[in-house]
C-alpha cells in the first residue's frame, strides 16, 4: 500500500484537527486557514545579544501563546514532525523580512543531546531549520553539538537558565565555521539564553556573523531578555 493511501486512510479514521477551532485540516498543517490569519504575531525582532561588532536578533513570526503553544506542544511531544513544513515556512518568511538585505552561508539548528533526541525521535529545531533553509535557498548544516544533557530550561529560573547552558554546546565534529554567516534556528525564545550560548560558541569559533530565527517568542520587551 502506497504512502498516499495510508495517509488517506489515516485522515478518514484519525482526522487532524486545528488546535484552536477543532476544524479538520491537512495532516502537515499546524492550523486551519481561518485560524492562521488570526494567530498572535510577533511584530518586532527579539534582541538576543549585543556585542562590540553587531546586535544579534531573532526573527520570530508568532507570540508564544495559544494556539501557537498548542501547535508547538503537538510538534514536539505528540510525534508530529510533519508540522515542521508549515511552521518552518512561517519562520523563513519572517526571517526574510527581518534580515532583508543580509545574506547567510548556512542555516543550523540548536542541537539536542543524543539521549534526548533518541527519546523524542527527532530534533524539532533541526526540522524547522531544514525547512527554513529549503525555503530561503540556503544550505543546512549541523554545525553544533550538545555533548551532555542538561536540565530542561523551562524548569529553571532566569538565572539558572543562564548558568545551565554555559559551555553546553560545541562545534559538531571537525566542522569549520571560519568566516561564514550563520542563521541559528530554534522553536521557542523565552530568556534567549539557549540561542545566546549557541551564538557565542559559533562566534568564538570564527563565524563572521550570527543571527537567529525561532517559531515563537514570549511577549516581552526586547531589553528584558
């Protein structure tokens, strides 16, 4: 039986519903067409870090609140990796607006520790990053690794989050980032500590510039991050 027939049967017996209005929709969609136009939009980029050379920004299309929160939860914890297609496209479109006029040599995703990726079955940031790269016509590369598992960021205070990830990331294998311009992708921005540490690792390893993209950001003033 072909994959098309399997998907058709799954749609008949186990329809996917919009997390907001419960309307039946396509399996690889995060929201129905009606609700997509009503999603809480993140109009301004989030400031991740300021260095002597540049300000590192994060382009995020949505505010991290329902129904976006429900879609992200389904994507990460309910084994729905196909949602990366529509969610990643929204990220790419926002990144093209925020970083208009800038060019990137590579897109990469925030890495998961191997044990956590094995438990989940996939790295959601990688799937989003691959879709962003595809939509923007930029190569995707696994540039970072996370040798050890750390406590989940959402379980920690702001100060603990900053300390939790110091030294958590390193270059993957023998990759070189010398002189290249990189776009780092993640799913959610809260305090910005995860993306900030990834950017720090890449810049210290010789990257020419680093900017970020995420699916959603908490609704807060940029200077609070």
